């Protein structure tokens, strides 16, 4: 987790920070069907999770290295300038297809990545 709630850089990309926040909310309900396109339950309005959330920062190199060190071969790696179905920061705007990205005039940044790996 490098970014704060507004999308500003708050934590080091290179890790070391452990961030404790109030419990994870009902982000699936907050996405209003974008994360559950076939059926959608409105969830609990204003859900407050009583359990704290602990987030640990891992950079892309840390993640890819862990995959390789575990004996996998990396087949595909992609970064995406949008998030699927979740407005991760209040500054993100809808960009179509139930996705959110940076607003016009702001350079895009990776908001998601995907990788495909297979056991050697």
C-alpha cells in the first residue's frame, strides 16, 4: 500500500511500513454491482468492521521474486492503468467498463497487475 485514501503517496513503495486501519468495509457492496456483475446484494449500508486491518507493502519486484523463488516460471506479466469495479481512491474517475482510472490531465499509473506463472 503506497497510496492513501485520496490517492496521494503516503507510504514507501519499497516496503517496511505496516499500516493498521479500521476494519475493511463492505467494498463489494460499495462497488454497487461492478465487482459482482451477475448478481448483486446491496450488502450492509455503512458497514463498520470491528476488526482492524493490517496492510503490508510489497513492491512488484518483491512479488515477482517470490513467485520465481517458489519454483514457478513467469509466463505473463501485465500492468493496468485502471482498477476493476473499485474506486480505490476518491480521486479516481470512471473510465468505462466498470473501471476507474486517473482523471483527465493526470498521467496514468498502474492500479492493477496480473501475472501468469506455472510450476517448472
